[in-house]
C-alpha cells in the first residue's frame, strides 16, 4: 500500500471566521454547532488551538495530540512555546 498524506485544516470557532486569513491554505469550516465541531475535531489527527477544556475534551475523545498556544505569548519562531497536552 502506498503511503500518502493529505493536509486539510478544519477551522472551528464560536466567533466569526475571517476566511481571507486562510485563503492560501486547504481548509474547511466546521459545521458550526458545538457538538458537531467537537466530534469533527476528535476525528482529526491532531488539534492545534487555544488552551481550552473544549479542545482538551475533543483530543481526549479522539485520543489525539492537542497542541496549544497563547496569543500573547506565542512566538512562531520558537517551537518551545508550543506544548503537547
């Protein structure tokens, strides 16, 4: 069997999503309800998001890694600011 990888970002938010920010990325928006987004995230390979119980719960249900960040402390040049839950 050939190995292949598909990269797709699934953007879930309880607020408005500025789609122009993601125009160069392969992405889809979540379905929009809390429970549908929760289980959509749980079905992914990894979650990247703000440190929250919502993301933690989705990672727990999916038994997947959860990489968190804090907006005010995020330094994209240094991976030390990203940690695994």
